[in-house]
C-alpha cells in the first residue's frame, strides 16, 4: 500500500477536479492511502468555471490553499503545515492556470527533501499559463497526449509521460432510440455562443422530426425561445448526468475554438453512457482515434455539416451502431481504473530508477 497525496480542485465543475476525483477513487479501491488537498471554496469560486457540486465532503479531503486572484493573477497561498504533517510515498500536483505556483515550488522542494516522489499533471493549455520557474523539480511530468510535449514542454521531453485523461466507466441504459420522440441533451455552463450551431441545426431539424432539446445549465438559461427547447437551471452530479444521458438519444457537447492544447473532460465523463455524441471540430477533439473508420464522437465542421450528420445519426442505424461501438472501445481503453494503474506504474518506475542510480 502506498501513501498518495494529491493537490487539486475537488468536487467542482471543472476538468481538473474530475481528473483528480477519478484517479483518487481508483487509488482508494486499490487499497492505497489517499489524502486530497483542495483549494478554499471562496477562493476557487472567484473563477467562472469552478462551482462546487456537493457540500458533503469526503473525510480524506483537506482544504488548505488559495488560488491566484483572477483579476490580478497575484496572491495564492498554501498552508504547508497541513500537507507536511502527513507522510507520502508519492505526491501528485494537478497543475492549472490559477494554482499558486510559487508556493507549489516551495512545497515540492520540501516534499522531495523527505524522499517523496512528486509528479505534476499538466492541465494548462499554453506555455504562458505555466508559472513554474523550473519544472525539473518534478520527478515526472504527466500530459494527456503528445501535443502537450511538442507545443508546451519540448525541453522537458525526457521527464514527460503521456497518460490519457481517464474515462468514466461504461454505464449502460435501456432506452430504445427515439422511443418517445427524438431527445437531444446538453449540460454545463459553456458560453451562450457555443450553443448557436445546435440551436440553428435543431430549428431546421424540428420541421422534419418531433424533437426536444433538453439543456441543463448551472448558470443562466439560454436566451432562446423555441417550442422544442426545454431548459433547467441545475448543477448535476455524475449520477444525474448519466440519468439524463440515458433518457436522451444524442448528446451535444458545445465547445468553442481555441489555440490552446486541450482535451474535453465532458467527453471523457459521458462517452460511457453509450449514446451518440456530437462535437464541433475544435482542438478538444482533434486527437480522437478512429476505429474501423469511425470516431468515438461525431465531429462536425459547420452548421450545414452538423445538419447532415444529425440526419445520418437519426436515419442510418448501422452508422449509429458503429459510433456507439467506437465510443465503447475508446472508454474501455481509457477507463479510470486503467489510467490509475498507469500512474502506479509510473510511480514504481521512478522508484526503480532511483534504486539504479543509488547502486
């Protein structure tokens, strides 16, 4: 059994939190001792994409740091004693743009003085966001795919390791496709502009099919008045997300264009529901593999392409089946328990390298 510490957001509406939650719970299932050190809620909530999902915190979570201020990008502090009062074999820093980099560096040096191996997971999307003075203080840098190395950290290639973002395991539903009319579904808190393609395409589609678009947002509702649009203001737990997915026929993920290197935590969270997922052609999805010529999600280029691909999903049962099969294969390859085991393997290899160096 290993002692594993994790510095990260937790129980929040963001990909950093979800990554930490998925691997931490898998570590616990394996029998390892885990402590999570999370930001103070009032500090993290200053950032638009951080909202707490549940109030009943697990007993292994300690809130002990402030994030950088979003207006000034200053401040931020770690209560070191709350972390250093514990002993760990391995420590993971889930790194992101508002983490207090200076204090993280101080913490890493103190942990390494004790013999703790320290690893960093890069969530930042561009080099300018990464605020460490020297990343060689980490025993290894974990990235989600090769783009992060090639575009952000080429000089640290020798200590960088690719471990994909984990997928929530498969949870099967029993809905027959369009059994009570077509139901499309989106959730989250993306900017309104990122829903426009879906609104335009579904408006056109509604003239041919009986359909409903269910949108659940934790922020304000979308400013559209359509007879087929059903909206709720609600923050969903993982369990609730799958309930909504399993009562829907197609999952629509709104994402905007970005120059940053990025993956979609929403896709990894939801593909295991095994319903067809449709996404825009943005950097979030550019590394999706093809299995027998079909990707785990249907990627569209513009509104016209979106219309055509939605029609194909609706009318071509064989294509729909292949999309779901591709999603299932992707999830099985990147399941959270398999990803957690990759971390353990990395931990153990770092110990082996140390033993070789000492001998």
